[in-house]
């Protein structure tokens, strides 16, 4: 009799365990998911406007789970206010606070909205809009617009002439283009391994650093002799770089 009670007890336990296993198999695991979008203040400004591109900037967003360097920023554009299609951004970058939208038409006004997205795919829903008007098509010529700036400001006193150019940088006509575009500076390792001129990327063109006298790596600001370049001259060179740094 005692033995029967024990056997019955074991049977009950086994049945309960089997039932528990069955319930576990039928019930999906309780996994928590992130449903909170990043906190983000939206686009703040536009700059470096050319006939085909606009640079958009913003303050960094934050998220409850995604680290700052992995937050995506989706840039949406439209040619009329509030006309953005939020199903497909023109540009997406991660962990940055600016990006350039390219492929735009000249002499047109564009409206931009930037939204932040976390790793779970949650995107904030801000509608903060900034606008910018692309410039008319005015292609900067290296031969007629840029080279004369070098002739007037960089060849004085034999600084960057063909005889003994400072830093091995010959800026005379016929040599300057090949010396600049895609070439790394001999004198030092430039910040971020920038080249002297990187076509379509003024932020990674060390020539601009030397003309502005900023973030130098041991080299002197240019021009070494005489007055600094005018804002207009620097803008001409900047526009030339942004317009693909053509040898035209």
C-alpha cells in the first residue's frame, strides 16, 4: 500500500512535468524588444551649396540602447515644403553630424528633413525642415579661374616655382594640376591622411587647410609671402574642388 502511494506520487509529478514542457513549447519565449526611437532635434543648417549639392548638418541624437556612433541619420529631400517621401532617404550616414546630398538640379530650392534611426529600426518622426537653393551652373575652370590665383600668390619669390619649389610643390601652369589632385603632402602625414586635393571633397583636401591656416601638420599657411588669399579666391578654389576638381 505504501509502495502504491509512492508510485502514484511519481506518476503525478511526471504528468505535471510533461504538461509544463508542453506549455513551454506552445508559448513563445518572452523576449523584450526596443520600440523607442532616438531622441533627435532634427536638421539645423545647410552649407557648401553648389549647383548640384548641399551639405546638411545637425546635432547628434541619443538612444536608449544604440550607441551614438551607430545611430543612423536619414536625409529626405523634396522640391516643395513638406513633400518628403519618408519611405526612402536620399542619403543615410551613421554616427555623423553632417552629410552632403548630391545629384540635385541647379538653381532650384530644396527642402530637407533629417531623421534618426536606431539599430532596431525605430526612426524618430520629427518634421523639422530646412531649405537651400542650389546655385546656377557656373563651372569653375582650373586654367582660367584657379591657376591665375596661384600665379599671383604662390610663385612670388620662387616659393612654388619650377626651379626649387617649397615642399616639392610646383604650382606653375602646366604642372600645378598634377601636383595637387590626388597627391599626398611630402613634408608630413596630413591629418586623417588627407590629400592635397581630393576631388569633390573639400573636407579632405589639405590645400584648403593651408589656405585657411587651420589644422596644419607642420607646414606653413599659404601663401608664405604676402597677404593671405581673399575670401573670394578661397571660395573659387573650394568651388573648383567641389565641382570634381576638373582639369579644365
